């Protein structure tokens, strides 16, 4: 048997905190707009390909 102690609410229980750069890119509207259009183009390709 293992005698490993599990402590509730330890540091490992919480999600990682995003870095400053990650927060910037998540809130940068031009980047979000670009990603939005790229995603829409991918979806359009799938839909058009399925209707051929």
C-alpha cells in the first residue's frame, strides 16, 4: 500500500493562470476577428465540399 497523502485544495487543484501574453491575445480584437474569419472559411470549405 502507498502512504501518499492527498491534500485537498492544494496548488495542483487549481487551473494554471494564463500569462500576460495569453491574456493580451485573447482580448486583442483584430486577432480575434482574423481567427473568426479563418474559422468561418474552414467551415465553408467543409459545407461546400459536402454538397458536391
